[in-house]
């Protein structure tokens, strides 16, 4: 899942990021309210964790602006404020949950899971043919076969499946999955695509993950997958010279 953490305490933000990434989430960090709104606008994250005391824009203002952009995506407020009025205002303005500092990371992770489960719009399960990805439980299956993926493999496949039918460039994958600048020369995307293909038993040119030469990779739409399901060719027996009439008639002993 894609998470946005808006927290001006950089040490705390890094602590939260590492804890949530351990659950397989992709996390984007921002440290002021203005950057938080812009990151929300760009990513429309599955869940936002929002601190109230931030520079540039206060957390309550950020909450109002992100709710104007999307009224449904879950927002969890973190605050050191003890006034009941501030907490009530946040809940009235559209926050889905609120935790006061100090807090337990274990509890915060549980609350995140609960919020994501309750939101039907979060697209918790992704499918392509017989491949199914559960974004909350961080599991993958192809048919009845469970597939064990590392966090990066899962994030790469998740991003491709979230953009089904669209070619995703290597630059976009580097930025979204690895948080790398596109100027950095690396073949890490191609290496991980090969890892996925081996685990999914989808050898090149690939049915589930296809290469768009010179551009990137695509998980085809359901209609495209249906059209390209490999068929078992029919075996036609042709009579040879001198063959018996029974063979020519299709009777093979």
C-alpha cells in the first residue's frame, strides 16, 4: 500500500517509515504542510498519517485541503496536543482516527490495518488472470500456488498491477518503488522484473508482465490477457505414402 507520512520531526518520521515499510508498505515522507498537500495531490495515497504541528501549513489546514481533494482516503492524525477541542475539530473535519503522542508503534500499525480494511475504495486485492495480489496481507497467489515475494518484488508487482493496461516506464518505477532519481544509472528494474518472472513462472516475452521495448513494462488488461491465453495446438495426423486406409481415416493403433 502507498502511505504518506507528514511529520516535521524527521527522526520520528524515519522511525515510522521503517516500521511501516517492514509491513511491506511504500512510504513517502514530507516534513511541512505545503509539501504534504502536494504529495497527496500527486499520489492519492491509500493512507495518510498527519501530524498537526507542522511549518508552512498547520495540520488542520492540511486536513481540510486533502479532504477537498478526496473525501474518502483514510487520514490518521498524530498529535501532541492535549486539548479535547483540537481533537474534536480534526474528527469533525474528516479525520478517520487520531492518536496522541507518545504512542505505540505496534498500536499505530494495527490502526493503519483497520483503516485500510474498512475502506472499500482502497483496492485491497488486485488481479490479473490467475494472479492475485492482496495489498493488505502482502500475499501473492497464482491459481492455488502461493508465491513468496520480497518487499521490493511485491512493491514492483503492485505498482504494475495498479496501472494495468498502461506501460510503466523504468524511470517511474525507479522513483516510485526505489525512491531513486532517474539520472542514476542502474538496471535494478530489469533485474527485479526477471526475479518476478521466475517466481511467477512467466518467462519472457511474458504473458503477465510484458516488455514494451524502449519504454518499460506493462501488465496487460483483462481483455488483452483473454485474447492471448495460449491454446494447446491440435495434432493433425496426415497419412503417409502406403498407409492403410484405417490410418488415413484417422484410426491410429
